[in-house]
């Protein structure tokens, strides 16, 4: 069995390899649904829990369109804007409800969607740059949390309690940050 240090080091290596697709890496051509799902699945494969998981399905896309999270395709063809928005929805849906995603996107994404001035690509790239900026900060934070968990669990003399404390610390932070996001979106 791996030690906590080995698990954390492996997690950090995995985390460092994760990247959100840059707008310049998204084809500037229209794609059919199968092409789009395959593209996103390939570009975000590092985020899969299991290798054969599907990150995006036709049913999901139809559901997003039905719930007005995603504008409809034009004659079954999807644009670069659709791909960018679907990538954002993929990340948002793991934290937010559909209504909260819609509120968040109403702040700027939807108004940029129809424009041909490159504003959606610029906005999307800001979000990608935030992800890149956060990596070092998060890795440093994870190492500090592991040390803190060791200290807090030292009386138990158990790696399992240490790992439980470490993971619970992260879960509580995610919960409170999610609560703050929902609170702000409800105020809008």
C-alpha cells in the first residue's frame, strides 16, 4: 500500500498535468455533435475518473440546450463558442446547479456568445489563465495542508487518520467556497 506522501506526490504530478484547453487549440470550424464530444473527451481526458468514462454525451448536450445553458446548434453544427461554453459547463456542473451556472454565465458569457469580435475567446482565455496561475498556489497549499493534517492527527499515530484529516480539510474548504458562490449568485 502506498504511503500518504506517495499518494500526495502522485496527486501533485497528476494535478500538474491537468490543463484546460486554450481557445487557440479549439478548431475554428463547425463540428457535428460526435466530433465535438470526441474533441472535448480527448482534450480533457486527464480529468476522467476512469479511462473509459465519457465527459460529455449527446444526452448531456441536449439537456444543456433544453435548459438554456447552451445555445442551440445551427443545423446540427457547433461552433468554437459552443465548445468553449461546453468546457466551462463541464467544470461548473461539478460545483453548481444549472440555475447557478445560468446566473454565472449571464454575467458575461451569454452576451459574448453571439458576438464575432473575439470577446468570448478573450474571456475564456482569462479563465484558462486563472487555472494556470492557481496551480502553484494549490500545490503549495496541498503540501501545507498535509503537514497540518499530520500535526492534528499525530496523537492517533495513523496514516489513515492523517489522510482522513487532510481530505476532510479540503472537502470543508470546497463546501464553504461553493456556499459562497451560491450566496453571491442568489444575491444577483
